[in-house]
């Protein structure tokens, strides 16, 4: 996921590592930070793989050298493959889809639609799971009663959020399908 993020950000132009880290910190949201110990080894691996190019630029204040990263043609191809890659259904699916959506401008309409249709399937599958589990709780009435009631409240929340997500993704698919 972070590889996609770095390559996607470099699609917009050259960036130095600190800038990439700040953008990712904001994109990932509160509670999910990428450390320098994760980002800089990733940048090194991407450079060694020929996906990005590193150059040194003198910083105006202090005269230090700053590392600036740029995408290579191989990196652009890898970015396209990552954007085309089918979604895995796991805890990071939603975050990955959000990262991909940020970079939709760099891929073909078919890639965007495939991603959103896969995400729609994921959302529908998750919603069916919630509805099924909810019906089991209603039928079996496990103890303790207070916990069962609260679990039903949680599922009610998940149903509403899931329905809203499904509605939004469905509209977004229709919007992209209408594009020329």
C-alpha cells in the first residue's frame, strides 16, 4: 500500500522524503503514521529496483543536501500495475481504495471502474455478513442480554455506514461510466 502511495505521489512530480512523509501522515489519517524507519527503507528499495530516481539538491537554508525523489519510466509502469491489481479483502481494503481513488486521474476509465466495482462487491459482502450475524443474534438471543443489545446497536451502525458507502460507490461508478 505504501509503495502505491509513494509512486502515486511521485506521479505528480518530484518530492523529497520529508514531504512524502507529511503527505502520507495526512492521507493516512489520525492514528496511522508512517515512520521514517518505514518510509526511507521503502524509498531505498524503490530506488534499488529502478522505480524511482534519487538526486541531491542543496537546501537554501543551511546549505544541506536534500534528497529529492522522482519517478522513472519503470516506476510509472509499476504504478499502473499496482492500480490494476485486484483488491484483497482485509483490514486495509478501505484505505487502499481511498489511496487508489486519489490517483484515479493517472489511470484509464476501465481501471477506475474495476477498482470501484471490486470495492462495491467488498462492501456488499461485508453488509451481508453483518445482516446475517444480526439475524442470528435476534434468533438465538445469546447472553448476556445487555451485551447482545449493544452488539445489535453496533451492527445497526455498521448497516447504516455500509448502506451509505454502497450508495456513494454506486453513484461514483455511474458517474465514471458516463464520462467520455
